[in-house]
């Protein structure tokens, strides 16, 4: 079978490395990657999960367990951010995460404003919104949202999102013979996605820094 061994999965470069990680760690490997995605949003689940679903068609990964581990990882990562918000408050959490340069302050503030205006149900819906999916946990924690409700919303929302993306990948995996001729371009697509993400991140930093300088200048007038 095409995915019979790690050496035979047919991928090279970055996608080959991801395939090696997933096939080496098994189904739990997607949980590790998703947990990192929750804490480091520039790592896109929109790439990780469909790829894992695609690999599930090898028979070495199980689609049901992929959904389970990815959803568990989403919940555990969300609990960590919830705890951060509860422990130090919204403003300090925003300053701390923005200082890492991995998260946009505007995304953090957008998530906080949305939660304040719309209430706890945003935890459910927010799990399906890129840029907000992870960060919505912080205002939930800062406001001391009921932990059981937070957990239910997180598990349901994350489970639905993860199942959708994994299912799309699995559906593509069933058409492997038709897609085989395009697999060589997958690395280029992944690299392009990373470059675009970095450009967007840098552009936001530049825009935010310019806004802060203008605010300081206006305050000195």
C-alpha cells in the first residue's frame, strides 16, 4: 500500500517531515500538533488536520482516534489559556502574549471585545474562526466563565471543526491515484501558506507599532 511504511509515504520536504511525525507517533501525533497550534496560532490547523485525515487512508492512522486526540488537545490547550486569563486577568494576558510576537494584539483585543459583547456562546462559535479560535479562551478565563460550560462549548466546537477538516482530508485520501501527480506541489503550497502567514503577522506588527507611535505623538501635543 502507498503509505505502508514511513519510507513509502511518498512525501518529501516539510510535508515529508509532518508525515514522519504523524506516522511515528500514530494517532496521538495529531494531538501533539493541535496542542501546539492552540498555543502558537500561526501554526494552522487548516493545514495539519486535512493532512492527517489524508494520511488516515493509509490504514496506519484511524480517523475516529484522530478526531478524539485532536479534540482532547484543543480542550487541554484551551484550558491552559483559560487558566492564564483567570490567573492574571485580561489586560496582563494581552500584554504577555503580544510580547511574544507570535500573537497579534489586535486579534487578542478582537476576541476580548467579541466575548464581552456576545457572551459565552462565542466560545462555541469562536472555535471555528481562525485568529480567534485559541484566543477566545483568555477573556473566558478572565471573566471566570463557568468551567463546565466553557469545557462543553470548547469540546463541541472544536470537535465539529476538527471532524470537518479531518473528513475533508480523508475524502481527498480516497482519491489518491488522481491526486498523486500533484503531490510534488504540496510542499510549495505549504511553504506559501507559511510565507503568507508571516507576511500578515509582520504587517500587523508594523501597523500596530505605527498606531502606538501616533497615539504617543498625539498625547504629547
